[in-house]
C-alpha cells in the first residue's frame, strides 16, 4: 500500500484517448510508475481513466472516418 493517495485518472484518460485516436491497441505502458511507488490508488485510477479515454477516442475516431 502506498504512502499517499494520488489520483492518476487524467493521465490515464489522456493516454487512452491519444492511443485510440492514433489507432494503437490498448496498452497501459504509459502508467506513471514513480507515482505508483507512492500510491496504490494511482494505478487503479489510471486504468479507469485510460479505459474511458480509449472508449471516447474510438468513438471520435469512428466519427472522423465515417
């Protein structure tokens, strides 16, 4: 368990959105590992944000190419 509570949702969302818009497959490799050492909550919020951003990015990408 980490020492402090860090929310990484926004970073995850932005990375997921960008990956989907670029046609990349899902990957959590952009996860801020340094922050994870301080907060276990960071990974959970990053993944949640990434998945939401990826979903939104796919929707936007599909609208562009219709």
